[in-house]
C-alpha cells in the first residue's frame, strides 16, 4: 500500500480532515438541496418523509458513499485508473475501469446543464440587489423569468461566467484551488442560511413554515414517496459520479471514512432543513404557492422578497447562497473529469481543467437552447428536449449504474480481508452491517427506484 500512498501524495492531498469535509459536503450540497428537498419534505409527509429519507440514506446512500471513498483511497488515482488497477488486482479484469468511464461521462453531462441552470442564480443577484424585482406581481416575475430564459445571449453570458468560476479553483489544484475555495464557501453558505432563517422568522410566518416542513403525515407516505426518498438519498450525496472516488484518493490515511461519511450525510440533511426554514415562512407569509420547484425560487420567492422590508438585500443574499451551493457542486463535478485524465495524458492539471470545462460549456448549449431557439426540437421523438434527454440519461441510467456497480465491486469483488482494513470500521458488527447493505440492500434499493421510474 505504500506505493498507493505515494501516488496519492503526488496527486495532492487534503491538508486536513476539515478541508476534506468541506469539499465533500460542498459536493453533496447543491441546488437540489435548496429548492427540491425542502419541497419533497413538505409534500411527502413532513417529518414522516424525513424518517423514510433517513432510512433510505442509511440503507442506500451511506453504504455506497463509504464504498466509493474507500475505493478512492485504496486506488489513490483518478476514477478510471483506480478501478482499472483494483479490478485487475481483485478480479483479473481491468474492464472495471468502464465503471469509472460511466461516472466521468455522467459528470461531464451533468456539469453541462448544471452550469446553465446555476448561471440563473448569478443573474438574479444583481436583479434583486438593484431593485429590479421590487413590487412585482407573480405574473410579472413569471414573465421576467420567461423572458430571461428566452434570451440565449443573456443565458450564454451567465453560463460562461459560472463555468469560469468553476474552472479556476480546479485548475489551481487540490490545496491551492479546491481546498481554498471550499473552506470559505461552505462556512459562508451555512452562515447565510442561518441569517436567512432569522430573517424568515422575523418577517415570515415561521409557524406555518415549520408545520409544513415537520408536521408528520404518514398518510402522504406512498410507495412513490418511498422511491423518491430512495432516489434523493442516492443523488444528494454525489455518489456514482466518480467525485468521491477522486476526493477519496486525496484523503490522508488517518481519517476515518465511516465517521466522515456520517458527517457528510448529516450536513446535507441539515442544509436542506435550514433551506426549508428560510424559504417556507416567507412563502406562507405572502400567501404564495409552496408546491413549485425552480419556479419557487425564481418566481415565487422573488415576489416575496420584492414585497418585504429589506427584501432586495436579503433576496440578493439568497441568490448568493444558491450560487455558492452550485459552485461547490460544480467544482466536484469537474474534478473527477480532470483526475480521470491526469495520469493518462501529458497535459498539466490546469490545461485539463480548462479543456474539461470548455467541453462541458459547449455541451451546455444543448440545454441552453432547449429553453429558447430549440424549445420545439424533440430529438428521438416524444416531447423531451435535449435538456430533458440529458437529465433523463444521467439521473435514470448513468448515475444509478455507476453507483450500483461501485457497490457490487466494493461488496463482492474486493476481498473481505482488504475491505476490513480499508473501510476502517472500529466495530466488527458495523462492518458486517455495512457489507450486507452494500452487497444486497443498496443495489436492490437503487434498481427498484430506477425500474419504477421507467414504468
């Protein structure tokens, strides 16, 4: 294992457990935690949904997260090379590297549309700060949002700016770039969330918001809700992308993977709950509809901020929060792309970051034009646009496929002896429980969620 440690040191390592945690939490905390997860809590039975989600996280998300970080630290290379080497070592087949290829492809495609959507958050910061949304009705903010999406030049500018902000820290490396970015962005994100929660408690209907989020309604917990919780548990932890393989490769040997994985899960849940506590009191105080996704943020909330004391400033703060959450996730999407090729081509990390970012930026125009000049284009028939197809391919095929294969590899291919040493559970009971979950329960849970989405 000494050679692997040296390989990891050569590639770069996190300077501390805190730095790794900030990077890993930043990867998990994205736009979906801010606008999707709180809505799922409210419509899925409040605290009843939270209970279901926690079970799904413990049975599906957490075991795969631990497996991916463990494989990354065992391989100490990029996602593809790690699986090639470990696959050859434990099964005699280097074809396991194809699982890494699936993750890298998913990362490129997700980054391509993520950058477009995240650019909207950047665009709304000056709109709110300069009072452009003050006093507008719901119909007017809806029209403003539709007009914004219909302008390909405006979307291109913000798409390019967001991608530039993503490339720069990745190009600078682990400690000099990614680490320096996340160690201030993540604490700032949580600080902004707390400030917005206080603001919502003062200016909003805090009681109504908390009832919507936390009042248990077990009657709302249907099979579809359980499957949605399973999918959210899987996708909200950035597993199946190769991100945690790459981040695990930079992890110092003395850091406990199980403990840090639990902290990552807790932080992702806490972020979503705080986001709900900041959003829904404002929504209910203004008599607005809480049951929207992106529209809740870019249409409904802008009406609320525009009508509230200090709303222009706090609205801008909210979109800064969104942009930070998006950036920490986009950085983690670009990193496995860079890491995958760092040992395979004779190019610097900086060059690979720029190439990977530009490729994703160009692919992003398939999504960008889906909202305007190609909105009537439906490739492969049906009603899906290019954006819809890319989202469907990544969410329903590539990510689940990558996650299941990583779980099966860690549970069935890696020997028990090496697995015990690599994972680092202090209790034999918890190791045996993790091994059962990663071998059987997690793969079945992911496959069930995927199959149900198709039928």
